[in-house]
């Protein structure tokens, strides 16, 4: 089978995908976009290269030298990197200079299109792992109460509006008030900001963009996000059913139950009727 490339950020999604791909006989090449490759992921891959995102020409050279034609963008990469005085190579600087707006889609599409010009196709994140896009239902034994459902319904509308503007995909709500909205700082930072204001309780609502590009930014939850919600003192997490990648769902539900947090996957119709 042909070689697959994984441009890997934070979290367990690159590892989950790599295991599935290898089980199907694919050769995997991993590039660590944060300048490192997690040890377990490096052991899984046939080749791994810790090359930070700012060294874009080097990344393209590696992909071509490894004969990678299909590549996957998996794991979190903070957009704050754009403003943290990174060491950008000339190719990145040229890509950024062409962008009148630096919202999520515009920035990522610039890199995706640049790969396309080199004959490298960015594939949907959900390839091989569609089974972890879970349908509607409460994942935990703990059920959201009436107040939480009301906050989910309100937060959903706000999150969808923000996602449609390509600002962020997550909001934190408590008692009908929006405490935090996601921007360039990302989901975990939003959860912590909202939790600090909630001082116990509160709901995180994370949705897909109305025109979600399956190649990047597909909503994902794993143990790391849950642990952040626990630390923030939240009472519930609501995710969009059928459009959220749920990593290790059974372990996630057990940990959430132990911590007293409900996790629910909802669809638009269900929320609108609450």
C-alpha cells in the first residue's frame, strides 16, 4: 500500500489514526509539527521527523523524499504560534503575506493548497476512523439536569454562530450566561477561563463549523480535554453528534462518571427542542 503522511500536533488522535492505518497495511511517516514526536507515535511509524510547522519547506521536502502523496492533519496545533515570534522560513512568510485575514480556515487552507501544488493531497481526518464519530446520546451514566440542558441549548446557538464566523467552536455557559468563547487560544484555554468564572458547574459546548471542512479542525474530545474540564470544575460537556471524534469513548465515560461530569452528544434537532 502507498505511504501515508501524518502531520501531527498535540493529543492522541495521531496515535489512534496511525494504529488504524498500520493495521490496514499502510506505511506511516510522521512529522511532528511542534518540533517533537510523541515516543509511542514514533515507535508506531516507519519514519518520524520532528520538524516545527514554521520550517514548511523542510516538511514538504521530507514528504516528497518519503514518497508521501496522501497526508493527514491530526492533533492540535495552536494558532498562537503565528504570534509567538516563531522561526518562519521564507515559504511560510510568503504564504502568510498573501492572506488578508488570518482566521483558522484561511491559514490552514493556505498550507493545504500549498501541499496540493506539490502534488500532496490532504485527506479527510475521518478516513479510517469514522467509527469514532459517535451518534446522539449521553455517553456517561451521569445525565445532564434541566439547567444543564437549558445551557446546552443556549450555548449551542452561540457556538454555531461563532463557528460560522470562523472565530471558534467552543463556549462555556452557566445559568444562561456565556462565560467564555473560544478564539485563537483554543479549546482547553477557553474551558479554563470559563471554569474560573463559573466557580463550579457550567457547561462546555463544542460544535462543528456549519460548513466543516473534514480535512481539518474536526471537533475532537479525548482524556486531555476531559481532564481540563475536571480541573475547571465544569459539570457537563456537550458535543455535536456525528461530527465529533471521540477518542477512547469507554475510558472517557468512566473517567467522567468518576469526576461527576456528564458528556452528551447532541444533534441540531435535539437541541432546538430542549
